[in-house]
């Protein structure tokens, strides 16, 4: 008869061979007569985790740790498993425990740094990653990870040095692009913005001169120029330079679907639309990484649902994402819903097979996947709209569909795409409803007395140019409080920046944690005044506030992305909350906040007229008209 040790050795061999079910069965056989056998518990736990039974497996590994607390292998494997499962809070504690037993384990230091960075604790993540580099100073990947968390922590010089070091160690040419795009998340000053843009331009020029080669931009770069859009400056030249670099460095991006080659398109008869008497519906594909309960999904739901099915066949391309109610609804209302993988080559082939007439990007710049996908020619007409309201610099994007009321007079000069000015809000957005019983500021832990000035935008929208106006509002209204919403834990840097300029009002600047959609709407409805940031205006948030009559004071910017709220007011025929300059902005905010009669009058007027912003069939018809004419 085989001994316990022989059975256990066989179980370990099966485990090493990937035969986890058989390994688990033998480990259980050992544990029946010897339930306190730590090695058998560990083998059983790791085998169960590998075969998908994670909860039971982790429990057995935990038991092994209790039976033999000095054995580092058990602690190490538990930490690595928790990390691989995305259970970061538990993984951080597990990595700390394992490091007490193996303080110089590079894999543990790397895992701890990655977990802390993913949780938003960028400064804490720096220490283990720096220790890891001290152990293995020639690791390009370790420098890359250090650069990412340094950028999140606002340490741009360290981030750039680390990206450059990783590139020199052979980490890939994409690291030079990442260095160029190491932009501040919450800038500390306008000088930092200007320096970061100058550095970006210089590195992009250097990268093009170097002759980069990037095989897989999603893996090797994996970011966009997203943060450029929040600087209040013209991004056309930088985005065009970035797109030119990718076209040279990554020829695989320049895929052309067979039906888009001009001769094929004409011979197939697909060039003819309704006007030629054939009567064929135009095939329109919609794509985004955000077709779920996300701002982009909500803003485009009405268009996808209500586009004429007599004239258009709607194909929805869904990238991997949460299967929530909005996503299920979109699947149901589309003529076809096609799942595409998060891998560029496969996605291009799948979309090409649909033989689209139009490919409609609801946003480009928020997601690396759709940004890189847009370099391909997958439909004869490729357009985008203002889900991320900035030009892309990508030549294969033909037109930018925008709201005429939001565009400045010289708007055409801000786009590499052909600007199409449309009437109405250009979205068919369902009017939001307040849940009952209605929550008020008291439910959010805010004081009942005093004025609530709410600025609920993502904190990277709060430009340093805006600081003096915010401080002036609080100085003018000594009973006012300024509230931000901080779902990503980035607010401390912003509060420090404001407190340095206005220490006398810092105590009345408050941060709320992330709120669910229902609570967020309730808070906007209860605010006395909502503040629209300079340079980058609210979109969905302004719509939600206006739906309940909350005055949103805005100071329109030079670019469309700073003029969303202005556009909504133009469509409503209201100008009470539109400021001409920063001083006028402060004046209008404080008057609305401190004069209840004026505020009630403005609320009433907003409620009377805001209906033009919601469920707007006219915007759908305008988009239909453009697509029929252009395609």
C-alpha cells in the first residue's frame, strides 16, 4: 500500500502537470486520515483555485498557513492568487504578510506595488516598486510599473525618467509614447500644464525621428492623449502629430476592409442609397467601449433606439463590458448586436465582415481600444460625435458631428475631421427622474444651513485657472460651502492646491466619496447653485441638474468642450447663468446663491423650458438626414 508521502508526491506531480482535479482528489485522500497535514492542505487549496473553486481553495490555503505559519510558500501563493482574482484589498494584506517572511521577494514587491497602484494609493505603491528595482535594476517592466504609479502620484519627472529607462533597457518603443503622454492628472499650476505639453511635443518629435516600431499599440502603449483635453488649449497639432507617429510606427493599424476599396464598393452596389430608388437600408454600425450604464451609453441610447428602421439597419458592436440593464436594452433594440473581442486584429475583421455603410464612433479618446481601431477604414463613411469632445488627428475619421449651439464661430479650425454642425442638443437623452423619498444634503452628511455650491465634475476638469473664481465665491458668501465629488480618491491634491491659494476658505471645501447614479442626481437637484468649470463644461451632469431646475452657472470656453452648458441654455433661450468673464461668473454665482427670490425665478424659467433638451426626436432626424446625404 502506498504511503501518505507517496500519495502526496503523486498529487504534487499531477498538480505540476496541470491535472488539478486528480491532484485535489489525492490531496483529499491524504487529509482524511491526517487532517492537519499542512502540505496536503496547500496542494488541495491551489488545485481547487486552479480549477475554478476559488473560495474553498483559498480557505484550505488559509488553513495551511495556520498549521505552519512560518512557511512562506503558503503566504506567497495566497497573495498571488488574491491578486490574480482582482481582490486587491485582501491581496494587499496578504502581500504584507508574505513579505514579512520573504522581505526580498521581487515578485511580492511587484504585486504589492501593483495592488496599491490599482487601488489609487500611488504614493504608497512607489516604495515596494522602488525596492523591487533595487533588487533587479535591469528590469524594464519594473521601471514601466514605477513610471505608471509615479505619474498617478503627480511625480511627472520620475515617471518620465522611469519610462525612458525602461525604453533603454529594451522594454519597447511604446514606452517613448507613454513618456510623451505622461501628463498631469490634477495639474498643480498652469506652468505645469504648459511644461507637460512642451515635453509631449518634444518627445513625439524625437520618437518620429527615431523611427519607432510598435507591433501591438494596445499592449505597448495602452493609453490615449485623454488629459490633453482638460488643459483649455488647442489640441489639434499634438493629436495630429501623435496620429502621424502611429501611422508610421504601426502599419497594421492601417487596415482597409475589402468593401471599402472604392472599386469594390461601387461594383457591389452598396454606393447606392435610398435616393437611387433601390430602397436598400443604410447599414450603420455603432461602437464604443462604454455601451453600458455609463455616460456614453446613456447619451446614445435614444439615438440607437430611435434611428429609423425604414432607412437604416443598426448594427451594435459591443466590446467586453458589464451586462447591465442598459447594455441588455441596447442589445434588444439594435437590429444586430455583435460582440467583438478587445483585440484589434480580430475586431477589425469582425466589423469588416458586416460591410457597413457608416461606422459611428460615439467617443474617441477615452478608450485606447476605439482610438486605435479608428485608424482602420472599416466603412466608407466614419464619423464620431462628442462623447469625448476633442479632435483626434486621425485621417480615417471623416467628420465630427457636433451641436451647433455649442460650437464657437471658428469651430472648424479646431478639428482635423470635417465639422458637421447639427441643430438641437444632438442627443436624445431620456429625462431623469428623482427617486422618492427624495434625498437631501443632510442625507449626504452636508450642513443644512448655508448655501450649497456644487461642482460634481470629474476632478481632472478643475483647471488651475478656475481656482481664483472658486475662492472668490466662498469669500463673497461666508455661509457658502463648496462641494466636489471624489470617486477616485484624487481630491486631496485639488484641495491642497485650493487651500494654498485660499487658506481662509479651505475649511468650507468638502469632498464627497463616489455616489450611485440615484444619489448623484438627488444631490444635483438639492444644490443651490451648480458650478460649471472653466475650459471643460458639464454634459450629462448639466442635463441632470437642468432637468430639476438647478441653476448651472457657466463661463463659456474657447472650444466646444467648454461650451456644453452654454449650448443647452441657447436652446432653452435663457442667459441668466451665462457669464461673460471670470468676474461676471463669480457675481452671477453669488447673486443666485444669496438671493432666494432670484434663484426661484431662474429655477422656474429653467423648468419651463428645459423640455427641449430631453427625448429630442429632432436630433435623431437631423443625424439621419446627415447620414443619408453623406453616405
